[in-house]
DNA sequence: ACTTTATGTAAGCATAGACTTACGTTTTAA
DNA sequence: TTAAAACGTAAGTCTATGCTTACATAAAGT
C-alpha cells in the first residue's frame, strides 16, 4: 500500500518535473537538476522522496548516481485508481434506483 | 489537463478519506463529516478542493448537498500514469543497449 | 414569523514541507 | 596526495495549506 507516498510525491510540481525528466531514459542526479529553478540539493531531496515512494530506483555508477523510473510506485497508484471504477458504478446504480439521499453508514 | 489538481487533492490523508467514503455511494456533506477527526467546515473545504479537481460532483437536494464521485478527475489521473508505461520502457531499453550513463538533453 | 437544520465562506493560526547555504563523503583526475 | 567533481545530509528559514471558530445563507419545519 504505497499509494499514499506515491500521491504526495507526485503532488509537488518540481518533484513531478524531476520525475517526468526520467521519461526519456535514466539520468544522473546532476543532469536532472540542470536547468531547473531550484538548487541541486533540493533535487536530491526530491529524489529521496521519489525513491521512498517506489517511483524511482537508483544505481551508483562511478562517482555519479543514475536514477530511473521504478514501476512499483506507478502500479500501486494505478491499482488504487482502478479500485474505484467497479465499486463506484455499482454503488451508484443502486443509489439511483432507490432514488435516495444518503443512506449508507460508512 | 487537471491531473495536477487531482494529485494534490488526493495527496492529503483526510481529503482522501472523504473521497473514499464516496465509494459506497453518494452522500451528503454532513454525513461525510460524521466520525471524522476534523470539523465539518474542514470537510466542506476538502470537498471544494475535490470538486475543483474534477474528482467529485455535487447536487443540491433539499437543504442538503449530495456529493458523488466524478470520473473525470480519475480518468485524467489514470491517463497521466499510463503515459509513462510505453515511453519509459522504450527509452530504457535503448539506454540499456547503448550501456550508457546519462545522455539525453531533456 | 421565528427557529432549526444543513451547508458554505472568512479570518486567523499553526504546522508540514519545500528551499537555501554550508558541510561531509566518495570517487576520479593531476 | 592534493584537488576537483558529483552527490547526499544537516540546520534553519519561509511559505503553502489544513484546521478552527465565527459568521452568512438558504431551505424546511412549527
């Protein structure tokens, strides 16, 4: 259940920018920070948050560290979202038939 | 593309709780607030954020207001997540073949 | 017409967290 | 063996935002 961390990780704009830069392939921390409005240490902290959310993985290569997108966090998020589709439609169809205000206790 | 608002909306724990309570069907604002650790006005503010993110829709029924899950925000989020699957795998396969550190400019 | 119920909004406060500068560590190059 | 390059971490600041109390509005009951 890491969808909580994945959500708050991707909620921040600059952190999302860092994450999206990995779309075109793995990159070093320094490269990820280049051209951004924030400092390099800030990017390091963002990468830590992304890693703890299972959204990126890192590998040491020489004196730099290469980051890549990790699918675990993405899958956790996706299955969380998908869990709404079925449930919701059924519950709503029922609510419509009964033509009620609110009834359920949860 | 409202996936930004949807992400920051679902990032907050209590707001997520409110949203998840709609799983079992539409409910009034007051009913959604019952049993929560926060006050009722706080829930109202959360519902506003969820509405602006396209995650819930509301309808006035008598003197109460019924909220339901809106699929727009969920779909925006899902397509955002899905946009990573294809891109990423291709770019990474290439990076693996070339056996490189970081090369791309974006 | 008043009162009660159900809700949203305003203003202010308090904390989480995003950012900075400064420093420590490890690896490569001179 | 110094120096430099690439990175993470610490400590402190500042702002975004989640929360509260108080007030406003609107519908329904008496």
